[in-house]
C-alpha cells in the first residue's frame, strides 16, 4: 500500500504520538530527577515542567487512541488542540530566536527578581551572589559568600543565555513543525475510509 493510504496514515500518526509520549515522560523524569538530586529546589519550576509533561502526555494519549480506533470525535479535538499548541509554541520559539542581548538581559533580570527558589539554585550551582551587585546583608547559598568575594551572577548567566535561547528556540521550532505535520496527518486520516469497515457505515 502506498504511503497515502489508510494504513500508512494510521501508522505515521501512531508513531508521532508515541514520540510525544516519550518526550512527555522524559520531561517529567528530568523534573523529578532535578528535584530528587537537589539541583532544583523551586517547586514552581518543577511544577511547570511536570504540568507541561502531563499535558503533552494527555494530548498524545488522545491522539493515539483516536488513531488506533479511527475515532472521529477524538481525532477532531486532537487536531484542534494540536493546532493551538502549534500557534503558541511557534510564537514562543520565534521570540526566543529574535531576542537581542539587551532584551535577554531585561528578561533575565525580571525572572531573577520574581523567582526566589530558582535564584537560590542559580547562586548555589554557579557559585555567585546577586544579579548585578551583591549586598553582604542578603542571604546567599553559594560557597563564596563565606569569604565575601562572590562575583555577580548576571555575567555568568548572560554568557550562556543566548546559546540556551537559541537551543530552546530551535527545539521549539522543530517540534512545532511536527505538530503541524500531526494536524495535516489527522485531517487526512479522518477523511479516509477504513478498508476493513463497512463502507456504508463511514461518517
């Protein structure tokens, strides 16, 4: 059977959703590993990562069940949700790739001021204190705080922020194109007849 047929569309859609399932489990596992080994103490960051993983897992599960059973309603909702996720993810990915150094610095400072748990993790892991300057009266968990010879964290973070944003933006763009592929596959698959079914029962 050619790849435009019913079976090929079904297999491609199942494979795509299995990929999403693996990615979601990997995301949940990394978040759990990070908090289990003390690399991340911010429950907000871990909670967001786990929530995204669970959301992706549920989407993949709906798509997988819809593909296996050729369920029209599940496939329709899967297609709509995947399209919305594509729009959001594509926009965020483009924004990550388009940020200049000044915008990255402003974004980092806003994040630094609004995430106390992540701030402590950064200070401890990068052995730095404060964002631009360090006030000795402030609490700092890094080893260098004992000698009061800590470097500010901003230069260290900014050294890698551009690379991280480009990496995140690239990964996001890659998966956004797999999502639009999933929308197209789902649309085509919904309108194909199952050769094993009764043709008069096709909706």
